[in-house]
C-alpha cells in the first residue's frame, strides 16, 4: 500500500505522502520511490540513506535509478561535476539491461534515459554545449515514455537557453508542460511551468509577462502547498527576476527555504551547495 502512495506522490497528481511511507519503505522499489519523494521535499540526507543502500544492492536496475536520483539531488544543489560521475555510473549499470516496461519509466530504457539526460544537464552546466546536445539526442532514441519526454523537454529548453536561442527553447518547454499536464504529474507540471516561463521571457514573446506571472505564481503556490522545497527556491529565484516588484519578498523567502533545505542535506550536499556558484549565498 505504501508503494502505491509513494508512486502517486512521485509521479502523480498529489505530491503529498504519508510520513510512514517515506520513513519505512517495505521493498527496494518503495525505497527508491521514497528517496524521490524526499528529494522533492529537499530532504536530501534522508533520501541519500536509501539511495546509498540501493546503489550497493544486487538489483542493477534499481542501482542505476538510485545513482541517477542521487545525481539529480547533487545537481539541484549545484554539484554538476559530482552529478556527472553518478550519472556515468548509472548509465554503465543500465547499458546492457532489458526489463519489462514500467508506466513511469522505472525500467531499463528509462534508466538509460535518466542517465543520459542527467549527463546532458551536467555537461551543459559545465559549459560543454555540443556534448549536451549529443547526449540529449541519444536519450531521445530510447523512447522511454512520458517522464523521459518531460525531462527531455526540460533539458532541450535549457540547451537552447544556454545557446542564446530563447525562441527555440519554447517548443521543448511547452511540450514538457503539455505532457506533464496530460499525465497529471503535479511535480513535473510545476517544474515545466518554471522552465516555460524562463523560455518565454528569454524569447520576449508578446504578452509574455502576463503568461509568465501566471506560470510562476502557480508554481510557487504548488511548491508551498505540497512542500516541494527543491523546486521552491529555484521558483523564487525566477520570480524575483521576472517580477521585480516582489523581488524583496521573494529573496527573503528564498533565504528561509534554502536554510531549511541545507539543514536537511547530507554533509556532501551541504559542501557542494556551499562551493557552487549556482546556489545563492545566505542559505546556510
């Protein structure tokens, strides 16, 4: 029963989850799902405990997915170099696997896609734009389902934004959001809204301010409602940039959220965040 609740929280319409489900997952898959949910809440130390055990375990699929999940958590704290090593590990574990399909991409194709898209994001942040494009294209070849399409849209938009092509970033960002909305995957809708808002602003499309204000406002509301603190502080950063009139309030809340997230991170996560130019100072 906890496994179903955890899957719904990780990939469904209600990211909230009974505390008992994340505290004591009964199966290895439930432990992975619990780590995903905990990471979304910014509870990185608790997530890392489950992920470390799965990475050492005998199930290569779960070990790969655990490595990709930990890589995502490191990346969320600005640790792209650390994430790249973990994504490489994840791909090596999954490269020869064959499994039955999973509705949310927790299968061999999904594991390879997670690793490749993670590597694309890592390389992009490290200034390797051409490598990021190649890795994103390889990920698309896996045809790994809805979650891969959403994450591929995020990475595709980020690649175009990094290349200074705001107009070209809109299509992948919009595709990601439409897919997430159709799937009723609330957490993915939230991030997709943030990515699309940034793309619309970068492209300077007509009436973008009204659209982006709505997207960012909805994302902030949902992050607060469901305690998605890993997404809340980036949403506040975007809000401060796109809505200068509210920037002071957003930055005050940002400092509060980052402080809470870093208190809930493992020592490696805190060190990574402290050294990263991507994480605003003042959260510690």
